[in-house]
């Protein structure tokens, strides 16, 4: 590692992408510090392992000594004390995508995985395929890829594989992050309405993805999911070759012979209607098969042979907080998933049904994402949650930040679920949920805890409570 005396401070460092950038900058030899309102696993432990200090909470003093450059996370807005100080004193600052492009992407062949759902896992698969094939890629992923034990890597190869986020860039740049990446190739997994805090409607979301497609050069390539009018519209004016993947007749890369087993999923892929390759991995869920097929299709275009792709997928170990088994206590399985949108919840619960057939499936949801806290997808949320046998919904995270007219109506969601014949209840917080459901859980149950945050420590509190109940019997 080369030594660089330049000091870079990251405000909002505990965001997944920001923490990853911090690690990349440190590996490049910069002196890196950061700050955030609160830190929790997995990113807090990730930063600690990297030896990057994190100051909590935000404070003007966190900018002492004065850094040479400040990277401003996209969750930061005017009024943040550190942001106000750097503006007052004209400390040099930039956004995450800007420094990522300037320091790491220039001169690389950039492969971007974008879409409303599945991009973290698909990026992880693609990076692992390239790594297992000996191509030594660089990568940046919005989660901890278990094969790497990291969310980033700076390889010696010519490829940089990264997750393309459609969320806005910074308080001074409200465009999507992925427009800074200038990709050579793109995987587009899906396009749905999401991020209701920054996008007015589906048309606005589609416009963002159309702009990404418009950046891909003629020599590049786009792999797009073969379903969805929104995906079709976004790809309609591409200047490069476009190939579709999925299960319909128009898929260049068509999934066939899909088989789900308790510990394994297997399938074959037809290329232009002809048998091409067979794959298997340990993940559950049809959506993960689509993700893997997209990664395989792009990898083969970059010279990775099918046999090497198959070997990589067979050893793929998923991503932290994606159907991650957090604990198994008294025969009860507790699963953590990042699901942040009704479609993602539907896919997650479907995958758990496939993997744990016959189990009583609980879903415990914290409405925390900017979309789930709003009522814009309220009916779809109720439909997706009703796939479980028991539904528990926590109070809305920072509900006061959402105007009442736009806020998710928890009683209506609960009522809609009950109309579908499933028990549903609303409980205030993690402690209330743990106290209520722990005595009701029995051996063989599967509990899916869904949140894109720390959820009041429920991931630790529920197993602990179950152990104490067992000890007291």
C-alpha cells in the first residue's frame, strides 16, 4: 500500500457504500476518518476491522484537524453540523460517486449492475465469477459479500464491477449515483417505483434508468430481465446490443429445468433456444436464479467459460443481510433480510417457503425504508406480507418525518392482512415484539426479520430471549 498524506473525512460513513469507499481509500494509502449519527453491524464492525475511526454523533469537532477533503454522504442534508462547518469554512468536499469515478474507475472497464431489486446479490455473483476465473476484478457492492468477507476489492485486473444505485448522489447533486459511473456494460434486473422520497412516480424512475442506458457505448452490452413494461421502455433506445434473460420465449438466456431442494437450487440455461450450461448453488429463490443467469451471461461475454462460471456459482455464499440465518435456537430459525419494498418482501417470503417447506413462517417487519414508511405501496405491502403465516409489524421508523397524509397506515395494513385470513398485529418496537412472540414460537418455526436498519437490536434480543425461555423450562 502506498502512503498518501492526504486526509479524507467521510460524513455518514456507516452507510454501506460510504464504508466501502472508506476502505478503498485507506487501501490506496489515504488517511481516512469518518463520522455518523450511529453505527451498528455489519458496517460498524467492518470499519473497526479496517482500523478506520468513526466519531459519533455528528459534531463540528469531528472536522479537527481540518481534513484535506470531505466526502458527503447522500443521507446528509443542510443543518447537519459538520456539513454547515465545511460550507462556512469552504473545506473542499465532493460526493461518493465523484471520488469513486476520479480515483478508481478511470481507465477500468466498468460493469454496472442496476435495478430496483437484486443488484447487491447480482453484483456479488458477478464479482465472484470474475475472481474465481482469475480475472482479479475490482468491485464495490452494497453489502458484505460473504465470499470476499468485504463489500469492496481493488484487484489488478482491468474490470471494475459495481452496484449502480438509482438513489440520489448528495445534497448538492440530486441525480442518481449511477450516472457518474459511465459503464461499459450493464445488467438491468428490474424497474419499479421505489424511493418515494425522491421520485415522484414510476415515470421519473424510468427516466433515471433510461439515462443510464444512454451512457452505454455502442461497443458495450446490456443484459435486461425479460419481463416488465418498464424494463422494455428503459431499454428501447439503447445504442448497444441488448440481450434478455429470464423464462419467456424472447429470452436470449432462458432459465429451464429449475429444481428447488432443501439445501440446493439447480437449473439449466438455454442460449438462443439451445442448451448452453447447467448451474447449481446453495441459495433459495427463483429471483436468485434470474440474478445468477444475468451474471453468467455477462461473464461469458467477457471471456469466462461456462465451466468456470458453474464452478464459481457452486461456491457462491450470498451476501450479509440477504436471507442470512442469524440464529437457530430451540429448533427455531431466525433469518435476516434487507427487504425494503413489497416486491422484495414477496420474493423473500417465496424463497423461504421453498427452502423451509412445511414450516410455520413468521414475518417481522420494520417499515424503515423511505418507500415503506409511506402509503404509496400500502396495498402491495399488505399482499406481500400475507404470504406468511404470522405477521408482526413494528412502528414506523421516525414516523414524524413523514407527513401524515403520506404516512403508512399500519392499522389498514394489518386489517388488509387479516382480510386475507392471516393473523397480523402492530407492536411498538423491537422489545415489545420480542416479549410478545418469543413465548409463542415453537420448534420448526422460521422467523423472517425484515429491515434495512438495526431494528432496535432485535437480531440479538430475540435469540437471547428464546434461550432464556428454554433455560427456565
